């Protein structure tokens, strides 16, 4: 699925930054804006170029799961099996969020899938709540980690 430059900038880049943030927090790492930005922007570039490939539906997502895992290994020094599972979980969470938001939005506004996908701006607007929820989930994970760490802290 070819991605226009506008859609990549308005949806692809923020989505990849949210993916990087969520994955980083799911790994249990300390928040590191520089590393998260690096992962997110490199993943966004990978997503842009992978979507230019003439591959079957869904194959680009598999490629992006592995590219995210490779970036996470490089920047976090985590084990490949751990970051691969985090990468898969992140994409599943994003997919479920998009599915729910898409279903709710299309029924709420009485829009067909074809109408949403045909309008680039509408398509971007439908994708942004999932991005926002993924960021929210990342920061909730970070807060939960701090709270759990505080509970078990020996003083």
C-alpha cells in the first residue's frame, strides 16, 4: 500500500513515534527521548520504503515488526527474542486499537470503509486516536512500572 508524503508526515511519523514509545516502555526501559525518537524516526523511514514494495497485504506489517525488533535490539541492547515479542505485542495492540476506533467511527459517522480510505485527510484523522491511545498506554505503563517499583522498594 503506497503511502503519500502527507499521510506519512501526518500519520506515519506520529504512529511510529508512538510505536517506539510504547515498545520502549513495554520493555521496561527508563524513558529516553533521544533513543525513542531515533527508533521512531528510523521506523517511520522503514515504513515509508516498505510500503513502496509490491508485496501482498499484511507482508509489510511483518517486515515492520522485524525492523522494529532490530531497532529495539540496537538501541536497548535487549535480547532479540524479548524485543521480538514486544514488537509483536505492540503491533497487535495498535491493530486492535485501530480496529475498534475504525468500527466505532464508521458506525458513529455512518461512513463506509471505502469512503474513509478514499479520503486521505479522513483516513489520517481516523488513525490519530489510535496513535494518541498508544502514547497514553506507553505513559500508563511507565507510571505503573514506577508504582510497582515503589511498592517493592526496601527502605
